[in-house]
C-alpha cells in the first residue's frame, strides 16, 4: 500500500435533490373547455447514497471531490404525468467506512459489506399536483404543492483498516521493520517516533500457498484514547483486526509495564478490543543471550509470547506458525 495514496479521513459536503413542483394544469380540449384539474405530481429529488465497494481501500478519491450533489426532481405536468425523479448521487467507499455527522460527530452508520447502501441525505418528496385537491366544493383547484426542499451539510468519513493481524506497540517498537521483513510492503522505517503516520498493509506468505494480511498501525502512546499523539485515528484501525500482535522491544525499561499501558489504552477506548486474541512478541531480542531471555520471560504476562528479531530472522518462522494457529483457532471457535 503506497502511503501517499492512503487516505483514511475526509470531510465532505453533500446536498440531496429538491422535490419537483406539482402541476396546476387544467384539462383543456376542444369539446371539453372545462375539463377540470389534471396536474401531475412532482418527482422525488435525488438521494445521496453511500455504497460499499470491496475493490476500494482508501478514501483518496474524495480528498479532492468534497462537494457532492444529487439532482433535483422534475416538475409534474398535464394529463396527470408525474415528473421524473432526480438522479441519486452515489459515494463509493471501502468496506469498514464509518460515516459521522460533521457537526455533532455522531456516528450515523458503518458500511460493512460489499454493495451495502445507506442513504446519507434523502431527496425531497415531489409536490402533489392539483388533481389531489379537487373536491365537491372546489372542482377546479388552481394550486399545487411545491416540492420538499433539499437537505445539505457536512459529513465525516473514516476508514477502519481490515486485516487478519494488527501490530500494536509504542512508536519505534519495530512494527514497520517486521512488516517489511515478512511481507513485500515498504513502510517508512527510521529510528524516531511516529515514522508510521498511517496504516500499512502487507500480505504474509505462509506454507502451501496460504497467506494472511498484516497491518502496521501507527504507534500508540499513553493517553491515545483521549486523542493524544495519533490517538483516535490509530485506535479505530485496531477494531477491524482479528488478532492483535503486541510488540515491545527487548531494551524497554519495563516490558510488563509497557504491555499494561497498551492494554489500558485499548480498554479505555473500547473494552471489546480485549476480547480479541493476543500475541506478545519481544522484538530486537538479538541483543539478548539465553540467560537474560529466560530472566525476562519470568515476569511477562501469561499469554502467547515469542522473542524475535527481524534483523537476524530469529523465530520469524515460529511467529508465522503461531499467528496462523491463532487465526484458525478463532475461526473454528
């Protein structure tokens, strides 16, 4: 995934179509000079519809197309002809896109399936023609309804990345390096915090032509659930990963403490994230000898754990085995 092309947040302005005017037409024929009302109804205004598209993985196409309008409905006409409906405006988005109200930030809906359609803004109803207003006391009504007005406003679209396994850790924990070694992805890698500013996806090839998708997600920091650092933009991507791979470097001052901080941030953001399968890897472990490794292992959380090194390839095959086993265990439960 080319990071320059990955956009996971956009704010767009949309406007539905106005309903068409009802007709005030009176029937007039050579032998029927006072034929009464025969005005048709106006057509419905176009909706603005958000549609899921499994072939898309970014909101880039909306970055420079932020104003989207549906067509207005057509006016009714004589002989009780209904005006044409305004053309709906479709917004295609990747699976996992959340749509929020641009003013209140309230979640309106989420697109979770290919081809799923949700109306973001309803088109206005067409006005009724004068035929509807004929009565015993008014045989020739000379009025009709105007169409309902359009609706408009700002909306926020956010994308949550879908992957089999998501890499969770503080900045500079070695996530990008691991992804680059296990996959063909080429994330930015440097020895400073927040090198990764957006998710990177890679396909990990496994045995017998099998594979799984791994996501390198921007590093978490303490207070991320309050929006600190990359904050909520990071945390929402965690929600769509089947299994979480926690990564803590071997030279950390307190590995157990780092793990607890990471768990706490996920819990404060969304407690349901803790229901996901977890694996803990201690990265950069090529700097440890066997004795030090065993000493560190005594104080680690009681979850599946591996000491790895992306540089020396230490335990990377074992890691892929463990991930595959975990993913399939969850599918079979």
